C-alpha cells in the first residue's frame, strides 16, 4: 500500500456531506471496505498489516481541521503502512446506537482483531469515550483517549450537565461504562487538562492499574487541536504502534509546548492573573529570545521600561 497510495493524496475539503461521504466510500472500497452503520454512523477499513489503528471521529471535526479533510489515520496509512479502521459519526452520538454496538460484536465474534500484531484505539472527547469503551473487543490493545467522558449516566456522572442530549442516551449494558471496558487493555493513556474541572473528574473515574493519567495543563477544553498543532499526536500514535509509548515518552513529546504560541499565551495570562511580574519577565524574555514572538517582545520592552522607572508591576 505504501507504493500505491491511490486516493489518499486527494484533498477532501470543501465538499458537502453527500460528496464527502461518496469520496470517503470510493477510497475505502478501493483499499478495504465501507460500512454504513445506521443513520448517523459509518465505518471505513483500510487493510494492510501488521498494526491496526482504530479511530473514532466526527465528520464535523475532520472538516474543521482544515488540512486534508480526511480521517486522521489515513496519514499513518500513507507513512507507516498501517491498517486503519475509522468509525465515523455525524454529531455527538457517543456511539451508543445499536448498529455500532452490533458492528463491534461482529468484528469480535469473527476474530478480526486477532489478525494484527498491535491494535491501537484513539479518540477525543465523545470519541475518546468510544475508544475506551470499544477497546473491550481487542484484549491487549493500547488505548489513547483525549479528554474522554467515562459515562453520562445520571447516577454516575450527574454532575456533568454539558451534554443534555447525551444524558438522554443509555450508557447501560455492553460497552457502557468506559473505564470498566479497559480491563483487557495492555495500557490506556488518558490525556486531559486538570484545570478543566469536569474533564478532570471524568479522568479520575478512569483510574485503573493499567491506566496512565496524563494531565496536560493549559491545553483547555479542546486538547486535540493543540496536540495536532504541536505535531505530537501522530508521534504518540507511532510510538504506541512500536510499543514505546509510556509516561516518560509522552512528556518528552509534550515539551513541544515550549514552542506552541497558544499554550504560551495561556501561560502568560495565568501569570498576569497571579500578578507575578518577575515570573512574567522571565517568561517574556525566554519566548522573545527563542521565538521572536511579537507579543512577548512588546511585553518584555514594557517590563524593562517599568523596571528602569522603578515601577515594575504585573
């Protein structure tokens, strides 16, 4: 497949939903299969071997990324020759539809996941919930979930009222409570911002012997775009495929935040709120020297002038 990437290099931006789905189906059928799963879901399989990446994505998030308009895993298919199963949803469904549950049951019953040396499940937000929940079908898999919900069942997560439509869904039964579905995983990594209270509360529910909680301060309510902009998400997945992802490896990659302007702006805002002028000066001097970032250079000039005038303040 690496020698014949037909279809994978074609941008899919700027298409309406029907055109985009038709293009998705064409490419998937060329290299694997396309499977509708009820009214709001579908699955595409690109088969190669020996590593299978299973991603859960929304059609909206793919289009909003503004790069190729393709599922995340297609880049790894191109670069690494992996297989890729992408389960797509239209909107926030938490993948609780019976057709999706039946699809994973069939894959499990057919021994589909046994054909791969390594299986990796990935998703963010509502899709992070699905990545954790459906990993049950592939014992020994690695799971990477970014700010996942554990459940929206009122008796377990009644404190999370962000998703009124999701709270009306049933999270009982098969693949229901995501933390319990991780029991057969080799390792699961839960990435979240501990400053986002509700995300941190969900992350706490995932605490298990085989789960590594990876707090990422100041990435906010939507960490995934930051991980993509810092160019570390694909590197995390690649390390997982090589069996080399662990806590130390992740935080080594996460040092890329030192060059990520949106993160640095949040850090600067926090320091200004705390009224720590000397820490602010150190940060601005560091960023101005390394990145020549205009905002930090202006702030540094103002701080130097204030210090010269004996009025250094926040």
